[in-house]
């Protein structure tokens, strides 16, 4: 009996062992294509000669269509000279790739901590941008450790994929007075500003009025709470208010970041009215539970007129200090009771998820996770009886080593 090709493909897709997949790719034509598609779905281009990889694509051009996940390590200008790299080295491979769906541009671990875009030879920078402009299937683009990006490059990144993730990415300083000229609005729907971006003025760029079209259609936004970027964060959020469905705000890791906003002390920045918002997540230090201003901004979010469609509120409490400094022995029960009442009064009856993210293993510190976690669960449940009874409260522990 001859099995249908669709069934054979499904069987191969269920194999997660590379050795078995390699055997399948050699077993016959009916198994070869799907096996190769899985084995060759990702490609990493490091800082070295790419002659061997280019030769493989020359011999088997169909392999290029299988590559959907690409990582490109951007060489430091000194490495380009020392290793005698040319733009043609990487261009010979990138020009063949047409089906990439996820792409990462970063610096190799062996290089200095960042690359300055203006210092790259034109052969490299133009090759990268031309590659991005051709990727019709690209869904996610991540850029990390690249500074002094000019405006035309920023626009290329914003229009390359619906999801853009930026980590330690900086812009040139003279963009503040630049005028924006867009032939079409970017398709950007998800913007994630990871740690490091506020410190290098990227938030300030997105917050400027002349650049508002860049983020006006966002449905998902992730930002970092910082005392230096409060107003910028508020501006970015307000700019996407009509379309924003999900918002994630993260404070500095393990540090109680207190923001000063109009004379008020807050754990996180106040939010404008977000009529389309469905999901809101705050990542906070565990010590926030003992702060007198813990819930001030969060309770404002639960005002029915501000976020009428909010259905999910998540509070992630993070701790990983080996000195155990600031580890709270109790939570502010009265504050949690106020949160309980606000959730019950909200017209959308939001569900509250409280996530306990405590990790001491990286410091080789002996820590009784179970005892502390169960105590934490009991405190939260006792402080929020209404949400507990209505089945609107979830308390869970984040798996170790997972942010």
C-alpha cells in the first residue's frame, strides 16, 4: 500500500531527532523533501568566509527556499579588514533567500559589544537593507547591539516586518529635527523595545509627533519603564491607543524603579485611555509588593471608562538577588483588597494572573521555592477573596530560568 504524500509529510513533521531526519532524507524521494525542509529551515551567517555555504546553494538551489529562520552576525569593521571579508561574501548567500520569515541581526559574541552603523562599509550595509526589502514573507525582525542608525535605515526596519524587536539599538543624534516622508504607512503591528533601548534614545524617536505614523497602527507594544522615559512611553502608548490590544510594561530587573510623574511616586507610568486594550502585563520587582504606592497607577487602569474592554491583567513579580535583600515577607493586603474590588467592579470582569518569577539557581543559593511560593499563593488568595470565588484569579510560578 502506498501512503499519500500528505500523510508521509505529517509523519516526518512529527520526528524531532536530527539523526532520524537525516536518515529519512536519504531513504527515498517521498521522504527527502520534507526531511530537508525541517533540517535546513534555519541558517546562521557568522563572521567568516561563506564560500562553503554558497557552494552548497549553488549545487542545490532548492535548499534556499527551505530557509525560513535566519541569523546574521554583523562583523565589526576591524574584523572585516582582518578577515578580508567583502560584501560579496554574504551577498552571494542573501540574494538567494526569498522565503525568510524570521530574521535576527546581531553582533557575534567574540566581537565588541556593539557595531556603529556608519562605520560599516557600504557593501555590507546596503546588502543587509536590500535583503530586507526583498523579503515578502518576513514576519519578525530582531535587531540587537547596533548604534547610530540613520533615519532611512530606521524606516527600512519599520517597514520590513509586522513584528520588530529592538535591543540596544540607537539612532543618530540629529534625527530630532528630521522630517518624515513615507510613501506608505508601515505594516508594523508588534513593537518590542527590550532593555537598553530607552538609554539610547529610541523611545524618544518613536515619541516625537512627526514620527507618529510609524506606530499608530500597533496592536502589541512592549516597553521598559524608566524614570528617564516616562513621557516618551506615555506618548508612544497614546499614539497607538485606538488599535492597541496588548501592552507589556517591564521595570528594571530586581530594582524597585520608582517613577516621579507630576510629583507622584509610582511603580509604573500612568496610562492614557485605551479603548481597544484587551491584555495588560506589568513585570515588577517582588519588592513592589511592600511599596506604599504599589497599586496607584494599576488601579487607574481598571477605571471602567479608561479601558472598558480589558479582560486580562497580569502581574509578574521578579526576584533574583543572592543577598536576599528586599525579599518581602508579606504583601500589602489592603492594596490587594482594593485591586480585588476594582476587578469585581470592572464591566469586562478581567481575570488577574499573578506570576511568581523567583530564580536563585544562577547564584548557587539554596532557596526553598516550594515553601515560599505556597505562602505567596495563600497571601494573594486571602487578600483577593472575590476574584478567587469568581474563578478570576490565577497564581502561578514561572519555570526557573525563563523570563
